[in-house]
C-alpha cells in the first residue's frame, strides 16, 4: 500500500522480533498488510511494556487455511466478517471479555447490522472498506465508473484483478446485475465467462503488488481495496479512484482472539486501545479506511470524510452488498474459480 508501507510494517515486525527477549510480553498479531499505524503500535508497546509482532496474510482463505492446519501462537487476528462466522463455527475463537474492553461503547451500532456477530461475542468491528478500482489518469483516458472497464482492450496486459474468488467473481456478478452472494449456477457461469474475458486484458490476479505497480505506472488499472488505493492516491496525484456504479462489496474486518491465545489479556488491551476515539481517528487518517467508531469519526478531518473511497455515494451503497458466508455453496465458487484460472 510511498506511503506504500510494506517496509514500515516489516520494520515493525523485525524490531519486535529482535528485542522481544527484553520485553515482559509479546503480542503476536495476524493481520492484513499496512493495516495499523506503526506509530500507534509503538505507542501501545511503550504504554504496556510489551512488543508487538505482526505477521500478514493476503486473503481470508489463506489465513483460515493456516490456522486450520494448526498455525498457533497468534493472539489477535483480523478476518472479514464472513470468515468470522466460519471460524466461530469451527470453534476457533475465544469469547470477548467485554469487561476488559470498555471502549466497546464507541463501536457504531450500524456497523453491527453488517456483520454476523451482532453481539460482539467473539469479534469486534475494526474497519469498513470497499472493493473498487483505481487507474492512472496519465495513461488511461475516458474511464467510466463501471466494472466493464476491465473489458477494455487498450489495457494491454497492464491491469490486475484480485486473486480472490469472492471479490473477482463478485465484481463480474455486479456488472451482470446479480448478487455477489448468488447461489445460482447459471449466474455464476455467466460471471465465469465474463472474468475469462477480462483475464485476456490483465497482467495477473494479484492481492498485494497492485499498490506498488499502480504507483510506479507498471499497472494502469487495478482492482483494489478502498483504503489501500486511498493511500496510493494520497501520494500520487496521477492515480484516481473510481467507485463502480453497479455496486461493490462491503467488507467489515474484525478483531478476534483465537482460542488458547498465549496473550489473551494483552490482546484485549490492544482491542481496547484501537477503539479509543483519538487512536481510532489517527489510525483512520493513516490507513485510509473508515473505522466504525462513532467517537473517533468526530475527530477525523473533513477531507477524510469527503473522500469517496471512504464514504461511497449513497446511490452506489444501496446497490452494494456484504460478502456472506456461503456454506456448502462455496464449492460452486471454487469450481468456477478453478475454471477461470485454467482458462487460456
């Protein structure tokens, strides 16, 4: 995500690893890249006489597979809402001890209507984000705010789509006028064919490199998360963000504590810290994602709230959807995704 912060995030991890032997406690976090301000991490470490070590994942499925396969030692994880449901059903999550998190009072009740765990029994909302696209204004002209942009033949293999079946198939479903949570096999087949058409115009399916590639000009069009693209656009005036008129996916990433977390108490402290109004406001301005923190939102700048990548237009929001956990029907998406990947 020049403020592309991969190096900073790596530095936080390295420093935490290098000096952890001198700290009373070490909090192990499994998170998306560039998803919490390094300055705030340092502040938390100083206030709690601890170290924070951050490992990153690039998709919910990658994270889940690692934990399912026996990946242990993490104290706090940041999955998207639909994956919280899967993890809870698998018995992976500890209860949230609300007595240890007094700042839960700052969570916007509206955000809880968008998530599976409406009572915050096992998870706490962290951010709200959207899957949109961005492009280089200096290299791609006459761009309409539609998912159909990926069908343009003048992309010349300088575009990327997510390496994420739910997001990429979902974008095609929205262009076709369908729900991105459809279980209808005919609709999924139509979406498959559309993505295969798009595939001819892109360089690759990608979850991480698109940020640096867009900034450098290697890529001229990318599908990406709103906060990530907000960060790139802040640093590069040649980058523009578009919110597709057909609608987008709405993601609520949440904070969860795995069962048997070595530092569950410290994990609760970190959740409470991130929910502090001043901390939340600073974190939002740094990472470019909206935190559903009603007190924190009173403290951010007007420019932040006016950015369409943060607050999408109401007309588009009405057409947008939260990704749902599909249960056995997820196999339908896996089949379609395998066919997309195999297509020439």
